[in-house]
C-alpha cells in the first residue's frame, strides 16, 4: 500500500496575528486621511453655502439699492417692499432718548434675502407685520432666557430654513432641522461701554471689558435697520465682511443649550451677529469663554483651524485662528480706512 503524505497549507497563529496587526496599522493610517477628506468636502460645501448667501445679498442690493439690514425692528421707516418693518416686541432701556432698545423677535437678514435664494415659497409664509419666531430655546438661565418664542404667525416659516443656511461641519445639538442657521452677520467693532460710575455711554478704544454686553457698535455693513448703500463701504468691498461662521449651538453650560442663531429670529443685536472689540484677545476666532454672551459673539466653526467668511465683493475666505487681530478687526468696519489682508 502506497501512503501519500500531503502537507496541508495554512496560517499559524503568529502569522494570523501579524496580518491582523498590519491591517490595524493600515486602518490607523488611512482613517485620518479619510476623515480629512470628508472634512475637506464639508468645508467646500460650507464655502459654497457662503458664496450663495453673499451673491443673494448682492442681488438684493442690486434690486433695492441697499444691503439688507442685519435685523429689522419697528422703528424702521418702511419706504418700499424691500424695507419691511414690523411691530416687534420692544423694551426701552431709557438711553438715547428712548431710541436705543432691546428687541425680542426682530426679523433678521436671512428673511430678507430668501427670494434671491430661490426660496420664495418660504418668504411668502413670513408675516413681516409681526415679530419673528424661534422654535428652539435660547437659554434656560440668567439673561439668556429672557427672550420669548415670538409670534405664532411665523411659526411655520421658522422651521423651513433652506439647506444653504447650515454648515455640514457644525454641531446641531438638539435643534430641529430647519430652525437655525450657522452663518452670522459681521456686526461691527464695540467701542463704547456703559460706565456705571456716571451712568453714561463712554467711548474707549481699549474698552472696559467689565461690561462687554452693554457696549455700542462701530458698524460694518449689516446692523440694526442699517440698509447701507454700496457707496457707504469706504474701505472697499473686498476689505469688509458680510458674513462669518457662527454655529447656532454655542453652549451647554449652566445656561443650558444656548441657541443664538435661529433661522428667522433675532432677540437683539447679538443674536445672529458676530462681533469683536479692540484692546483684547477675547471674541476672536474659535476662542473659548466662560461667559455665554461672549461665546455667542465669537466666530467659530467645526472646521479645524479657523472659519469661513464671506466678503462684500462676494468672495469667500478662510480666516485662520492665528490671524493678525488688527487685520481681523479691520474687516468688521466699512469706513475705518483699514485694509483687510490675510495670507491665503
């Protein structure tokens, strides 16, 4: 009888472990590259969103001969259909002869440009004769909870934000889709503060940061009832911000989930605005803060290293966290004679 000794091939345990280790190393090397590629795609989509918003704003300006206001409230002089006013809820703080007021439910720029974003159907659902509306909470403690929901006439429209208002890299939190935006108006530079020693507004270029939430603005293009004409941009459109990234969700601290950038809601000149001030590193790009009102005013994003910004000429630039602060602040003013220069 002939016996055939056939040697069976196979992996030893050591060989199998080596193969698994190699596969693990390859996955570890490839995963960051995949994540980076995904973020690059999200950032590209965000850039496209901001480009569309900027072009829609420029088309609004072309049609109405003025840029939309950052937010619109009842003191507005309604001269034509492009300058929609409203009987918004308001409370006078007694300053400037009662003209300076804190407003709940003002109508922001996002409502004004909807017809230029192919969103006429959403625009038609908005009742501009009453206050705007937010379907999401704006805070649960302190001054962050003072705002009301707004007028129910605008409840439906408040949850119909087109996709172009949302950055794919931003944290959505618990906010329902369609109720918020991740881009804010560049409101300006704060140069005045409320001096408690004599109860007056005081001009100070270094700014007393004890009361940053009560400071006044040196404005950019879009602010309260502004409707700035293109000729009012003395610094040049390529040197002046229109929008900067500001995700809706900004805090999960003791104030609760603080939402400050609702789709068609502006509680005051901080909601839906990005601001800065001189003499401090606070309110810079992606800068943390222990105070929710400061967090609400910082530009920030889910993009590593910086944020996207749309300029008044329609271009979109990426602002690094390490940007020169003088150059950065220069982009917030439309007539400060600054030149906004960054390294691409």
